[in-house]
């Protein structure tokens, strides 16, 4: 069976990110944010997700 690589990136609390590279080379991640400011937490999550997408996912095919 193919091996899966798991890399855990943890920033200063309250944010943690778990990045997983699958056997076929694809990536997936989980983002955990704890805090009392919901709007700030959602903004942070969106920014982190956008950065992970541009770093680890291939660009979408161009639509003609």
C-alpha cells in the first residue's frame, strides 16, 4: 500500500494547521482556530486557506 506523508504545522496558539500529502501527491489540510472574536477567526481562516491553496494546489484549468 502507498505511504501517506503527514506534516503538522503549528503556529502560536490559537491557530494550528495539519497538512497531509496523499500517496498520489494531492494535498489536504485542516485549520483549527480558537478565540472569542468570530469575525476575526473567519477572516484568519479565509486568509490561511487562500495561502495554502495558492501554495499547494495546482491552478484550475483555464476555461475557454
